[in-house]
């Protein structure tokens, strides 16, 4: 991959990121539970793609639910 930002930033992976906000608190959030269920539904297909590495992040402070996959 080429370097960007006048050569200051280099990378070896291009990925997509899907973000959603959920209602808190995280420990009892119905919307967070629903987001996780949607991810679980599509996760096998996402992992089946060649070179795939799927990560999920949940932030209790800003109430973000993020999924990243190259």
C-alpha cells in the first residue's frame, strides 16, 4: 500500500467500519443486545471471506458499537 500524508502514514490493510449508537447503560441495553444479534447473524458469512478478520468494539462511555472487517 502507498504511504499517505506526505509519507507520514503507511498501512497494510484497508477495512470497512460499521458504527451504531446504542442506548445505555451497556449492562442492560436492549439495543446493544439487538446489535450483537445482528452481528452474530452475519458473522459466519463475514468470516468466510478470504483474508477476513472481523473485530467488534463496544464503548460504554460513548455508547458505540463498532464492527471492522477488511
